[in-house]
C-alpha cells in the first residue's frame, strides 16, 4: 500500500502523461472537467490530491480508467 507522499507523484506524472497524449493543455482539461486551471497545475505538481469526482471526470475526458492514474510506470 502506498502512502500519500508516495502516490501523489505517481498520480501527478500519470496525469501529465495522459493529458499530453490527449494533446490537451492544462486549461483545456480544466475546462472539460469544470475546475480551475490552477487545480490541474497543483495536481501535476503533486501539491494537491484531486477528489474522487475530479479524478473520475479527468479519466473520462482522457479516455482512461481511474486506476491508470495510480499505476507506477
């Protein structure tokens, strides 16, 4: 099991990876998820964890499973 300090960088790296694969800017993803662009920046910097609702919405927009955010690569 991962601690918060271990999982946040994994989530952050995967979010950025899948966002780039989808060719979306942070602003574009934020708009599609209906959150502030600064939130996406914080998620990708591993400064803040998303709510489960935001993680689910981002996964839908990026066409991935929520689990994909947490898979260590």
